């Protein structure tokens, strides 16, 4: 995998995590906790996405062929585990149920990637990370702009 792909993955992940902090801060201090119920969908989606990133990060450490992919997988486990704990704590304060795992869609993608090894895994994982983090940026931007909490 080329260095541009790694930089793109890292940039997308950094943006998603930065937006996660902004959205979480907004949710941690809601003006009216009753209005926070509208944010339950965001909590569910962001939480499931985070669980999937952790699971795929562990898989990257196992199935990846390059040190960069393995290191990136480790970072995803660390960063998304931390973000997931923060999101769960905020959800608990707001009486919103946080997800305990990833969605069926994520599980299907995990299964697809789990069948790959080496350079093929590296390539597919990198593309998936770019796609997922671009989607995450969009979800977090929307929440930061129009979330109720």
C-alpha cells in the first residue's frame, strides 16, 4: 500500500475523532435532557461504528502484512475504545441506551475482511477505513450542527 493511502486513512481517522470530541462535548452538556432523546440514533450509529472499528483494528493487527497497517489497527483499537467509553458515559447520563456491539452490516464486512490476508487484506482494509471515516466525518458534522443535545 502506498504512503498516500496511509496518510489519507490517518487524516480521516483524526478528523472523525476530533468531531467525536466536539459532538460528545455538545451532548455532555445539554440544555434540556429531554431533548437529547432525538440524539439516540446518533449514539447508536456512532457506537456501532466504533465497535466495528475496534474489531477491525484487532483483525488488522492479525491479518495485515505491513507494519503500517498493523500499527494503524492498534491505533484504531486504542482510539475507538476510548471514544466508545466516552460515548457510553454520555449516553448513560442522558438515559440513552448505547450499543453493545457492531451492526449486522459491520459484522458482514468483518467476515469479508477476515477471509483476506497479506497485501490483499491491507488494500481492502485501507479502503474500508477511508470509506468509513469519510462517512463518520459526515455523521459527526451533522450531529455537531443539528443534534438536539
